[in-house]
C-alpha cells in the first residue's frame, strides 16, 4: 500500500485524490468490491477443497467447508460489497477411520468453484475493458 504525504498534495487535490493516493482502492464502487469479495471467497474455497483432497487418507480428518455467499449477498444488499467468509468443519458422517472427505463431492465442488471463479474473472475483465474503452473515447 502506497502512502503519500499530505504535504505533496496541491490545494487543488480533491478528496478522491487524497483517498486514492493513500492506498484506497481506485475501483471502490459496490460492484468492484463485491467482485473482489467473491474472488477472495472462491479462492478460500479452492484452498479448502485442495486441503480436503490432500487429507483424504488422514484418519480423523474432517472436511472443511467455506461459506461466503450469504454474507456477500447481505453486504451487497446493505450497500457495501465488503464481505468475508467462514470455514467450518463438515458435519457429514465419517468413515470408520473418522475421516469424512468424499472425493466425489470434493470433485464436484471444485468444478463448481472453478466455473464460478471464471465467471467472476470474466465479469471483472469486462468491467475493466468497459472502463478502458470509456477512457479512450472521452
């Protein structure tokens, strides 16, 4: 994060300049913030799935589940878009060794998560392409 001394700002600097030169995100409107929050939640889910699969043979290991969609929806409805995620242990039944990782479920969850991640990435790419076009034509 870059911080700029207030001494270097001219009297003509706006509040927007002060906020953004001091490290606040340039694209801080709700849609960009929500897309970034979704990417962070999906990334956390991808890591949890990888961890679950890596521990499929570990006795007593309980699968991790990442949830962020409800919190993200509430944040967007509240006008913010800033949200986090929660990681909880799965309550699914365990095998005789105490492990409850289901490879079929993890594989499907991984495919679903990857498709959602691609969708969010494409939405961000389209948003920035639109901004780029708008800046060139203005």
